[in-house]
C-alpha cells in the first residue's frame, strides 16, 4: 500500500471536490502546532485506493482538490497545481487545498 493513494470525488450542487491522501495515512489523525488537527478519515477521503493515474483522471472535473501526504502533494506539484513550499504541515504531514476556479481567473 506504500505507493497507493486513497481518493474520493464528492459531487455537490456547488461543484466537485476531489480528496486525495497517501493511502497509509487513511484513518489517522495528526496534531500540529497551535492544536491544528488533520483528520484523514475514510468518510471524506473515501475507500478507493489506486495509483497516480487513477487520481489524475478526476482532476479535470474537480473544482476543489484536497491533497494530504508527501506523494499526494508531490503529485500536485508535478501537475503544476501546487507551488512548491506552499503546503501546510500538520503533525509532519503536508496538506494543501487547490481552488481551481481561482487558478483559471
């Protein structure tokens, strides 16, 4: 499971949210400075597990993308969705949200 990503496409009336996390982080909770909590739960991140290619095919339809973990954030960097160094780190885990509507403006 080490190189796998957990992912979930959440479809709402307001748009689509793609949640992606390094699979080994699923169902874990991390606490950072100031009491910030990162809860990588299956309810939000889903129970689908796949490779980067599985995730990439959903990116175009997503309006918001949530990336958690080194591989997930690294994928966002390689695809030009995330500026290197712009992620938050909570309990040692990188975390970023991408709002694509702002990127297209």
